[in-house]
C-alpha cells in the first residue's frame, strides 16, 4: 500500500496545577517543536520517512476559521507502511502532585488521514504514560477516522486525563 500521512501535533500540555481540575493553575506546554514550525524534526525521533515539510499540500479543510496550520506539518512520504516520530517528555518534576492525584494532562492536536485510490492511510496518535522504570501506567490511542477519498481534512483531537500515580514520563 502506498503511504502518505500528514499529521500536525498542535500541543501537548502536562498541566502544572494545584488541584485535580483542568482549569486550576497554568498549563505548561512540554512538547518540543509540537507544531513543526522549526521546519525540521527538532525534539522528535523520526522513524522511516516522517519529516517536517511545507504545509502547502495539507489544505485547510476541517479547520475552524480562527485556526491555521502554519508553514510546516509533520508529513510521511510514500513507501513504507508505518512512519512515525516519538518524543519522551519528562514530568518527574511534578512527581509530588502526580502521586497525590493532583495533576492531569491535556493533549490537543490536529491529524489528517488520506485515501488515494485503493490506498488508505489512517493517522494515529499514541500517548503512553510511564513510571521511572519505563513501565506503562496508562496509554491512549487517538485516530482520525474521517477519511474521504481525495479530501484531506483535519481532525481535531483532544484528550484530558488524570496522570496516574508513579508516572514520570509521557511518550
């Protein structure tokens, strides 16, 4: 299957809040280059052909009037079946609040899947929270399931969850 995935990670926020509610405290964006605007893969470990490319072919379908995608997006090439990038975010500095059940994370992003002829590429975002030994404490999978032939629309994805006790990193 020919692969061409486009995704844009708008932001990933590990909140620094003093209560378990999302609206208490000031969120801190801990993702490095989450919007691809450095024009390269700074902060990310890419696998296969995923790279930051010009957003010129990404389109604006599905975006709110107030949203823009910027000059770059993380984009896969044609060829391999799986293209991805990862980033490990250290949140150990919030261990006291995490272990007390007083921290949550907020993920917000835009993802774009594509269908070209018989080829289908489904955009996927996987979020894995880990303890200090690297063992998963929680995991989440977000998919763009709104795939139409020849229409490259952006799907807005949001996830907010309490961070389980003993969590020290987020992938």
